[in-house]
């Protein structure tokens, strides 16, 4: 089997190395013999893609590498495109992808790190850390007291890998976890699960709201100005999904008015925001630079392990665990 790994040209922190590939093979015995190549430039891609059966690459490269109509012509042997991201919104719409090629995400890579970041954000919000940070910059000493977080209600929109990791941590702290997802299936780390259509009825009881859903046309502006108004006064928000999932200006307005009690966001519109953007200065807002779910020490190893799981399924003619439904976008 011919595998090509196309690394990003300018991100050495997450470049997959030959040593990491060999280590992943040692953790996955029994796979068929594989011939693997690595590149980070256009010349390396052009030299390899014509023979590649499996391509592992970065999501943001896909539409540029494969304009509509390019496949399968430039890659006649290609059967699988595996990506290093869980979210595939940069590659949408998927009109460039023929039915003959399976598209994989790396769902599962982020769960542990996302869970730790998510519970950190919830604890920060619950203990008034954004307010204390604002006060510190002003040289102000004003106590704000908090009880324990046990029993507080957190609504998590999207209980896949990211949201599920946060749900697990929140349950460990005794929170009442409400999952909102596609369909009504229960989740082992949620006290309740509800379909997406029930969101408007759930929001008035949300003390904390966490967004971890993929960005699709259905979820764009999911947390609109109208839905922010449905949240109870003092509700606190965490966005680990994508910036366009919420109405960012409406969130900032609600923080300034005092309707929201605080927010932590790992995503913004645009990314990064310009230095003069109000998001940097809005009271109660904490911004992190899209790092919430990426574990540099383990990310590539887990990505390769997930690829191996899918290659084993391909060998056995089983459904590929990480195959994306282009119609859904995830």
C-alpha cells in the first residue's frame, strides 16, 4: 500500500516524522506492507500523489490541492484521504470529493486534552477568574465568592470527542451534564441528552453553556443573539467549537450589559482578531489562541494510531471508523 504524508509547510510543531511513523507501525502489527513518503512542499506533493493510495494531510490544504474536478484525475489510485483535524469545515463544500474516495477525520485525538481544558474553563468561570483578571489590571481588590461547582447545570452542545471529554470531567466534579446532539441517543457521561431541536427549551436552565459542535451550515450562528437572550442572567459560556458557531458581537454585548457572567473562547472571528478588536478588552472575556484541544506531545502519535485503525478496517473490508459524511460535514 502506498501512503503519502503531506506535512504543512510552516508548522514544525505538528510535522509528522519518519520516526513517529515507525513507532506507530510498531504499535499496529499485522498491517500489510506499506511504502510511505513525506513532503512539505508542492514538488514533493506532485511527485507522490499520482501513485498514492492513502493521503494523510492537513485539512486547510485540501481545497487548494484538489480544486473541483481534479479528482480522481491527478490521483487515480487514491482511495483514502485522512486528515489531521476533527473539524473539516475548511474543506467544505465537498464538491471536490468523488464518491470513490473516503474522507477521514481524526476524531478521538482531542478528547483528553479537550476535557482538561473544558473543565479548567468551567472552574475559572465558576470561581470568577475573568473578573479577578480584570480587577488585577485595574489594581482593584474586590472579593467575589463561589460555592463548589457540584450540582451546577452545564449544557454541552456537541458531545462527540471534544464534548464527550468535557462531559466526563464535568461528571467527575459532580456537575449535572446535559448533552445536546444529533438525535436522542444517550451518552455515558451525560445525565440527560436531547436532540438539537430542543436547544431553545434547554437554554433557560443552562448555568454554563459549552459549544463543541462542528461548524456546518446548520450550526453556523447556532448561538444567536436571540438564543443568548434565552440564557438565564449570569450564565457563563465556553466556545471550543469554531468562531462562527456563535454571534460573537452579541456575546460581547451581553458581557458588557451584565447579562452573561463570563466567557472563555478558544476561537474567534477572525483568527487572530486584530489588536484593536473589542474582544481583547471586553470585561469577563478570556481569549486563548485556538490551543484548547491540541496536545503537542501526543497529537501526532494519536493521529497515526487512528489512521492505523482505519487502515486495518480498510484491509478487512469493514466500515472505516473515522469516515466523514460529506452531506453532514462531519
